[in-house]
């Protein structure tokens, strides 16, 4: 499983021979000016919710990848289906099998509305279970006891992408506790540094995890990690 970071909460996950793009937001990110969103190729697009900093480039990416399938909660799926894009609706609950592996939509504690004011259902996270590994993508969320359900319902996680920027989401101290809840010691941080409200001390955050014998990975924009 390969994970490429495009900044903020946008990741490309390559697994099962397919390319899954989470939360496409590049052009509006002041830290990602060196990236060309039009160069992104993917087979699936998975928005965790409908805030601008998670779907800002979704339609651009979808038009550049006309065969890509958007996997989203019902309301987001219906919104983009009405625009003629390919979608697969889901909701929180059981698994669905795709050609890259199984996918489960799980709870996230946040808000969600489209930039035009249209309701977007509830925010979500995703668990990917593929032959290459098991990954939890939390999306924007506060710390929640529901995270303890993930190791009860899912195979052992190889890694988890958790927000660490605070103010709008968990901070890294919350993410450390979340790592206990989900029983995963390898955490990839997201939703940090992009805006003034989410600036974090990288050394302090990483050291906090190391003191607890866990790993916090704060990827550089454009960096690729292989699990």
C-alpha cells in the first residue's frame, strides 16, 4: 500500500492495483502551490464530508478522470450524481466490496455542508481492508468513544490517518488517545498547518508519540510512504 500526501487532508492511496483519492483539496491550499491538481489520476474519489477544504477540487479531478467513482455518504453521492458524475452511495454500517478490497464507512464527529449551503448528510471516516493492508482514514473528527468499535469490527489496522491540527478537529494529544482506542501505533497526521488555526509544533507532537512508544508521521506535501 502506497500513500501520497497532497496536503491538508488530501491523500492518494494505491492499493489492490487501484488509486483512491481522499478529500481532494489542492488549489485552495496555500502550502500546496507547487502541485498541479490536473495531474492527479485516480480510480476512486472518497470525500469524508463536504466542507470546501475537503471537496474544493473534487469536480475538477472527477472531470479529469471520467471513469472515477465517487464513494460517499448518501447526500454527497446524490449531489454529485445530479451533476452527472459517477457515484456509489454508502452510509455508516456494513462493508461493501470493490475491486480494490472491502470498504466500511464509520462514524466521525464534525459538521458537513456544501459551500453552496446544500445539506451534505453527516461526516464520515473510512476503513479500507485490502490485500495490501488495512487503513483507517478518520476524516475531520473530534475524539469519540465510537473509535473503540473499529478494532471490534475491522481487521487489525496497519496505519491510521488522523487529524492532529486542533481547533476544528482533534489535536495530537487526542490523536494519541485515539490510537489506543483503535489499537494502532502507526499514525499519519492530517489537517495541520494549512491555516493559522491549525499550526502545530511538529517536534513536540512527534516526541509525545515517541514517549508513548507510538509513531506519528507528519508527511511533507508530495511525499509518498509505502506500508
